[in-house]
C-alpha cells in the first residue's frame, strides 16, 4: 500500500489533470441531468473541440521550446480564405486544393520559422507580427466578405461521419467495431511494452495498477465509441485527430527529433553543445505549427462551410491554454501531447457544460480563466513539493 | 602603528562536503592596501563574500570585528551600511542606464520617491572628479570601456561613503594603462582614508601598491607578508602560494603513449563582440594516443576559448588555422561535425552548458549519441535505459534512479553525468574543461580514475584546469597559456608550479616591455 501511495505522489502531476477532467465531466453529467453524455452531445463535443486540439498539438511543440505562437488564429482564417479562393472561385479540384492549402500553411510556418531560427527574432514578436499580417491578408483576400459554400467533401472533414449503414442492435456497427479493435490494439501494445521492459529487467508498474490503467482506458475508448455509435457513428475529424495525436505522441516521445525539441527547451546552450542543431529544430517546430494551423483552418472552414474574415479569432489563446492546463511549462522543456489533449478537453467540457446550463458567455470566459490559473498554480505547487523532497 | 580597521577571526565556511575556509583569520589596518593572493579556488572570494554579507551571519563560523565592533551581516546592504563595499569581478552595472543613474542605483537622490535629477548629476560629477573619470554623467555605461566602467564602480562605492573597499580581480579585464590608472587611484584613495582589500593574480601589481600581502591556500591562511618598504619580490609570494608537497592525491597511470592523433596548427580566433580583437593568437599543439595533455593558465587566459573554437567553432569568429586528426585535416564548422569526427568537449560550466537540468539522468547521458540507440531516428528507450544504467555503474553516479532529474544531484554526480554523456559518444579526443571544479575531494579522485581509464583505452585527452596541482598530478605534458597564446610547453618532469608561474609572468613582463617600448 505504501508503494501505491508513493507511486501516486510521484506521478500526481501526470495524472492530476486526468483526474480533474474526470471530476469535471462527472460534475456536469450530474448537474446537467445527464445531458453531457448523451450521444448527440458527445458527438458535438468532438466536433466543437477538434480544431483547438489540432492547434494544441502544434502549439505544444512551440511551448516545449519555451515560446508560443500567437499567429495561429489568424493563420486559420488566412488558410480558410485561401482555400475558398482556390476551391470556390478558381474551382480547383478538392484534392489539389487541399494539398495546396496545406502547402501554403507550411510556407506560412516556414516564414515565421525563418525569422525565429535564422534571424534570431524573438518568437513572441515574429508571431505577433504574423497574427496581424495574416489577419490583414485574410481581409484583403475576402474583401471583408464571406465566401461559401465549400464542396461537400470539405464539409465532411469537419462535420461528416464514416459512411456505412451497418447497424448492430440500433447502433452504428463500424463505430462499435473500431472501438473494439482499438481496445485490442491498445491492450496488446501495453502488454508488449511491459514484457519488453521485464526482459530488460526494468522497473514496471505494479501489475494491479497496470490492469487498472488499461481497464480504465479501454472503458473510456468503448464508452466514447458506444456513444458515437448511438448517434451518427464516428466523425471523420475524430479519425484525423486520432491519427495526429498518435503521430505527434510518437514523434515527441520516441524519435530523436522529439528528444531534441525537449533538450532545446530545457537548456538551449547545453543542447547546442551536445550536437543538437538548434536553429533547424526551431525552424521546423514553427513550420510544423503552420502546417497544423492549415489543417485546423480547413476543418474550421468545413465546419462553417464558409471562409470568413473573423474565423479563428482567439484560437491561439485556447490552444496555449490547453497546453498549460495539460502540464506544459512556460519556461520550456516540459509538456506532452496527451496532456495537451486532456487540457483541451477540460476547456471543451467546461464550455459545453456551461452552455448546456445556460451560463452566459461572459461568465464562461471568467471561469475558464480561473481554471487556467488554478491548473498552473497546482502544477507549480506540486513541482516545488517534488523538488524540495 | 596604525589602528586595526578589520579583524576576521577563525572563519570557517563549509559547502556541502567541502571545507572552503578553515579557521581563517585576517587583520587589516586602517589606511592600507591589503592584498589577498592565492590560486583559483583557494578561498579568497569566499572569504570576501563572508565579509560582505553575501554569505550571511550564521552560515559560517567565526567572528568579524569592523572598527572594533562585532558585525553580524545578514546581507550586502548591512555591510554596505557599515561602509564595506565589494566590487566583483563581473561588474554589476546596468548597461543601458547612465553613469549617474548607475552611481546612485539603490541610493537614489530622491525626495518622497521623486528623483532629483539635477542633484544626481551634480553629485555624480563631483564623485567622478574624485576618481579621475572625465565623462559626462549622462553617458550610458554601454558606451564606455571596461576600464572606465571599473572607475564608475569605484565612484559608486564612494557615493556610499565607503571605508573599506574590496576589489576582486579589478584589473583582470584591463590593459596596462588602465590598470596603472586604477592602481594609482587606490593609492590616492588610501590618502583620503579609504582602506582597500585587493584580490589579484597579477603579482607585479601587488608588489607595487600593496602594504601587506596575505597568502591563502586550500582555505587556510599561509602567512601575511609586509611590503611597506616595497621590498617584497614576486618569487617570494609565489613560493608561499604554491609551496606544498603534493601527496598521493592522484591515482597512478601506466599507459603506453602512442603516436600523435590530434594536432592544431596556427589557430587564430577573434572576439565575437569585437571583431578586431584576437582572443586566440596562433596556437599550435598536439596530443598523442593515450596521453593526457594539460592547459595551464589563469582564468581568462583563453583556454576555454581554444577548446570551444576547436569544438565546432562554438566560440568566436574569423577562425583560421588547421585541425588535424590522424594526419588528415578536418573541416569542422558545427558541433555535430565535431562529434562526428570523434571530438568531445566537457564544459567548465555544467549547469549552463553541460546539462538539461530539468531532464533525467538517462536523457542527459544519451543526448549526444541518440543515433547509436535508435533505428531510423526512432529511439529504443529500453536500450537507452540499459546503456545509461551501464554508465551509472561504471562512473558510480549516486542516484535514486535513472529517472531522477539531474538538478537534484550533487555537483560531483552532475559532473559524472556530463562525463558519461561524452564517453557514450565514444570520442577519440576528449577535451575536459575544469573537470573537477566545485566538487569534493572524493569525487575528484573518482574523476581522475575515470580519466586514467580513458587514457588507457587509447583516447587522447586534453585537460584544462586552473588547479595546478591537478595538472601536475595528471598530465604527461603541459602547455602554458596566457593572453590567448601558448607561452611554454613543459614535459612531466620539467613541470612544476613555479615553472608554470614563471612562464606566465615572463610573458607578462615581455608584453609590458613591448607596450612601453
């Protein structure tokens, strides 16, 4: 038992926010009289928050280097406007249009990255300028007006579901199957890595905890897919999000590039003297942010089924908040993709739950601000306790 | 006989595991210039930090009497209040404030919180006259040279009604003309009743202006020499500074030294902040297989700059010269290229340049050689952990687990993590910059043992150290470096502390003559 408490103590930062998220969900589930977890609302939660989560993934990398990107909201709008011009005005085929749009996002990110990495202009300033530049260009391109409608397939990215009319007892069969397949893959991969660690004779979680953890996640996966199945099935954007989370978790946790980003954020000078190409890393972090902003831009455009000059306003702040709530450190070097997703969900559930309750937008802002502050205080507190021990 | 202004009695100061000062007593008389000499790390700066309240009362043992009264300073403000002002080696001036603003920083000429600028400037002018600095008080600090900045520091001290002025290496960054001016000023201030304690490595300056000289070695006072008749000579001081038997503090090494593996020819590098200044001037040296070669010299001699220039041009601009390994000239422009060619550099400043403090031991150890534990850039964490574990055992890193953050390790263990990182990179040439700085005696011995093992494995080792006994105990050959040049090469049996010091001082004399000629 002592082992267990000490385990939780040393991992409280990691799991604290997950537990907080569970509590927030439970709270709203009860207080909204069960509306929060109604199949339609769960689907809505996914659709509403997808773009902030996509932005959060890219933002996390910027924050791990010890900086932020303020331009993403404007880039989202800009990319939406460009894609509208390409696909609505110029009638370029959808595939080519999407490809060009993503390329433009990458170029916008590279533009920031160039000034940040090679001219050594502080990222705050570069992306603040980018925020103004691309918001301005959006208005120039759209001449202050809204462009619509997009092709059906673009709409589907944001609002569509995996097609298929196969039902199991009134539930969408594909969603159920995906849930089960994902669960099996997850269990197998966890057991596999545990076995490998044992082979090397490394420390592993106590078996009871391991089982509890796996069970909890399997239940969560299946609850989600079950709920989605009871409505329209799996949203396409959820697949997109899942793939991005998987890829970026892999990059940050398992590859040399990821390790270099964390080292750079932890101590740039030491990283450079250890052979990390710090300028290159900085450049690609910001280029990547532009790329992910372009994906988010397409999702937003598809969701609104229009490109509007005001799209993406304040998205950068939501993305940054998601990272910090998810345990990233403002001074760099610390933070995980999964944490950011949890942080983003905390915000998303708060938004959604308060909306159901009819809390006015002004109060929603205030409460979100307080949650951000509280989360970071909690983080700082546990950190100082950990080091003083 | 003049009166005693300061008496420090039986001062003992411990850092975790290290005794920095051991029952040190120091007596300074009124109206004298009292010099404090000793090698780097002997305890001079620590003693002065105790005196000025940087280390507050209670963090050391012993008593301090200033003007006959016992003092228990809690911080610098306390000591300044009594008229004790310390001027550190790194100047504490704000570059983008004016001279006048800097002089009265923290001591603003204000009424109810509103600064009276006329009075500030007028008073600043008076004080500047006293120190002989002919500058407009509104000039920014950034726009005047280091020599003048030093005078502003003294002016700042005078504005606080200083009675005892402590100067830590005030002339280290100055040229001879500026140094002379500064020393003349100290003599003049003495005439106005201001006592000074002068810490310096430049013995010629000390014999010129100091009235008495206290020698500190290994945290103990060796002796206090009188120089009121200016009859003290430098050799006498050197003897006292270094005169010690070297006991068996260094593990033995019996390694067959092989052929030359590494050679640097005519390396010249310019200051990145001042293009015209050559920091490294035409430096050539070589290292052989299994050999430990030392770089001796005082702080600021340019040893670190040489090492970092070789290591992927990490320092300086306009590099010239050749780097040759195994007879082939290397083109190295970046750190990754240097690592690729088997060169590793263990920094002197492990916290700022060596470690990612917030990361754990495993990721720090593997940082420079991630390629070797990954396939297609995907890291095999299990193999990484296994290798990190090996280094932990080999280097005897004391830690709770590999996932312990390095910021929570002791200095010696942190140093071992840095060493582990570079040993894992498997270099042929290992440059160690102050490998034992700030770590305790036991850890030092372990690090020496590691160095010997590496030499026995056939690595060529270049060791920079300010602790001469360490160089003498560990190196097969020693290059003496001063002012960015190699001024001597000593084999193991030629090398002694006196010989090294002499080379440095000879060079200083020579360059002085050249300037005056």
